[in-house]
C-alpha cells in the first residue's frame, strides 16, 4: 500500500510540475490569439472607416467642383444630417440588441415610427395643414423627439422591474403600443379631408431632401453626447448580453444598466426619427451587417463599425441615387425593402433551428 501511495504521489508531483511548466506557454498562446484577433478587428474597422470617408467625399464633390461655391454649403449640411442619422440609428440598434440579446429586434419595435406618424397626423387633424405649416420646424422637432423619448422611457420605467423576462415583456408591450398608435393614426387619416391627408403623407414619410438646420444641430449634439456615453459604458453593457444572472454575479446593477442602455438608445432613435422621419429597418440591417463583417460582438468594436457601415450605406446610397441616377427620394424605400427582406430571412432561419 505504501509503494502504491508513493507512486501516486510521485505521479501527482510530476503532473503538477508539468502543468507549471506548460502554464506560461498556454498563457502566451492565448495572448497571441487574442492579439491576432484584435489586429484583425482593428483592420476591419479601418477599412470600414476608409469606406465611410470615401462615401462622404463622393457625396460632397461628385460633379460639384465647377459650382462648389453655390452647392457646397447645401451638400455639406445634408451630408452632416445623413452621417448623424446613420450613426444614431446604427449605434442605438447595436446597444438595443445587446441588451435584449436578440439580433432580430431593433428600437423601432418600441413604436417610434408610430408616434412620429401620430404627431404628424394629429397636428394636421387638429390644427389643419395651413396652421401646422406655420409651426417652426425646430418646435415640431422638439415636440416629436420629446414625445417619442417620453413614451420609450415611460415604458422602460414601468416594465423593467422584477422578473427574468422583463426585457422581452417590454418589447412585447412596445409592439402593442405601436399597433395602438398606428390604429389611432389610421382613424384620424380616414376622417380628415383628403387634401389635408396629402399634407400628412409629406410629413410622415422619411426624407433626406431637406434637413432643418436648427434641428440638425440639436440632433448632432444629442448624437455625439449619447454615442460617447455608450462607448464609455460599452464594457459594462457587454456583460448585459450574458444574461441577468451572470451580470448580477459579476457585480453589475442589472436593472439600472438596462434602463440606462435603453434610454440612451431611445434618445438616439427619437432624435434621428424627428429629424428625417422613420426608418424602421435601417438599424436592423446595419447592425447585422456589422456583426457579420466585423466578426466581433463587443460593443466597443460594434458601435464604431456599425456607424461606419451605416454611413457607407446611407451616404453612399443617397449619393448614387441622387447624383448619378437622379432619384433623390428612392433610398428610404430601398432601405425599408431590403431591411424587411432581411428580417423575414432571419425569422425563417431562426424558426428552422
């Protein structure tokens, strides 16, 4: 028995000695893999940033050098608006999907587009189109952005409480509220005068043709501040995607961080929607492209990557359709078509798993 014990002890000592010998090598290998992955992600980020810069320059200078003094300021204002909208909707969707842990969802399911359409329809329904057109665009922007943010934050505060499925219940309530708001909008549209309804159609559709300068600077300030805050909180919010139990075990105040993340996402979507109108599937499209192209799920990588890809799609698409094909108002329709098709494909693939 003593001989067996001695042999077992010697074997254990040799095993521990081998583990200590190979431990530095294993750690070095892991660090090498992580460093290689970080370099790969950084290269992809640089490529996305270069493409975004190229699309901005293409929009600004294509066929414009001869008359730059006339159209330069107009194009610069519009490209700033497109960049702000692309960054706001892309970053908000990435954070929203990280919190909900679902790549099929976007902040638009909270009823932002329905609230925007309701405000646009209600202003014409109660005030008539002539009076509604007299309201300064900056005031209308503040009303729409404020109501959309209040709607989202109110649902966050009421629904995120006890229970493991509170986030998913919040999404369900958002879908129901959006359906209710659309029903009210439809009822007012049926009752109002057909000529007034034409004015509503112009107000409720997304458009990049004319961007209000005052609303643009307010949206830019909100977007810069909120995106900077998202980047600052990105490491903490990455933990939220692991689930409530894991986040709490790691010392994260789950409820507070979820409320902060969703509120930041709501602010971006509300500001962008109030500026140009609803783009329901744009964020969903860009966020999934970013995940596939970047190969990383970390928010500190996904937020800038999705912003750059959003600029490529929005600014590049508008430049091609407007400057090359002379179709300035087609891009929102194309985005909704492609984004809706992507959502259907993702739902079918998820159902087959």
